[in-house]
């Protein structure tokens, strides 16, 4: 199957489809620490690849966690003539769309959220598909029939994860139940290791034996907690393949190749191509992937075969599982 991101690159390089190349002046605004193995790290890798291939410098600004400051920097960037501006935190900034409308000459790349605004390109991801596989694995391996989900903030993007996780859980184990908690410490939630650890310990005290964290850098506290608790306690990696760091306690890692998505989008804009306001990626396109921890002794050969079969099904066109996910998780696809 030709991956969607390769099709994007083909469009970016094709003489037949190429528009007049644009003089672009990219700016990326990071909110929070760019720590290895995180979503922001993947975005940075995509930016670095674009710079290496195109020889176009990208201005990178790292800001503290403050939505008001972030919006101010977006506006300053637009006034200074930067375009496109890569906005990695639009999912928790309600007024970003209005800022983009007020700066129609500036192009924006929004990660995780699409807008009906002509100068915003939304790069969105079918998190529910990958989370379905994660939930399926949790359903296979739970011994207490009680698993957990810890998110950073209760927002639609994370509900997409939670919904898919619960559907997959029930597919594998109809007797299993899900407990959900959110850090909900505003924009600081993504880095709140202490609160994430406390929520994990609370869940374990309630007989939860497997937790899926979707909380940015704070997810590390959940993974570390389950590792320190020892045998019978499991978790999952998020955004990046972290299996090698937790060989006995990570069952799998949810990989989100936002680096490939941002690289392809920047290449399109470099070549003057702006043919839609949204590019959507999932398992079928190879941007969302679930990497099973091959070293975890708790995963049997039969487990791995079942997981592999499920992923193959999800890669198929118009398959029943994807249709269920779209319906149950209210994905507008």
C-alpha cells in the first residue's frame, strides 16, 4: 500500500502538480520541554528533516506552558512575516482559529485539529484506531479485568484516544472495565509528573493492573510507576517507541509519526501546493502504528498473532472495525 505521506511527497516533487514554488519563512512554536521520545520531539525531528532536505532554515521558539503567551507569539510571528507558522498546541487553545482569521496572509499548520479557515492546514490523526489496538492488548493481558486511562486534559483529541481504547478493550475482553482520570492542571498537565504518578498509584490501589497514559511528558511518570511496582503491572508507550526502556512492563507503544506528517506538509507548502485544509492520517497511511514489545515475556506467541491479525484488518479498506470506530467515537470521516 502506498502510504499517504508518500503520496504527499510525490505531489510535492511532481512537476505536473507543482505550483509556483513559494518563498517560505517557517516558524515553529513549541510550548513546553522538547524531551526525547515525546510528541514535541517527533515534531522537531520532522522540522530538522525538512531543513536538511530543503536547505530552508526554520526558526524554532521554545516557550513556557502559557496559552496567552503562546497566542501572543503566534501574532508576533505573523506580523514579522513568518509563514507558515507551525502551531503544535492548537488542540487546547480555543481562540487560535480567530487569530488565524485575523492574519489571512499568513499560512498556519495546526497539529491535531482542523479548522474551516482557509489559511490553516490541519494535520489530524485517527488516534482511535491505534488506541483500539492498545485496548485490545490490555483486554488480552489484564488479570484483574480492570484497566486505566490517564489523559492530560479532557479535550476532544484525548477522548478520541479513550474511546478507541475502550472499544478495543471490550473486543478482547467483554468482562473488563475501564477507569479514566485526567490530570486537568490546565496547560501544565502535559508536564505534571507528580499528578500523573499519583493518579497511577490511585488506580493501582483500585486493582487496575494496566494503564494507557496519553499525557505528553507526564506519561513517563505512569510508565515509571508501573515499572517500579514490578510483576503484574503494565503500561504502554505513547508517541514514540519506548519498548526498549521498559522491556518487562510496556506491552506495546503507540507510535505517532508526526515527524513524517509535518515534513510532508512543509514540502508541499515549499512547492506552492495548498489543495485542502486538512490531511488526515491513521494506521492505513503508516503514520499511526502500534509497536508490540517483542521482549516482554508476558506476551505469548498467540497474543502477538492476534494483535498482528487485528492490525492487518485495520489496514484494509472499508473494514468493519474502522467503521465501528468512526461511528462509536464520532470521527468525522
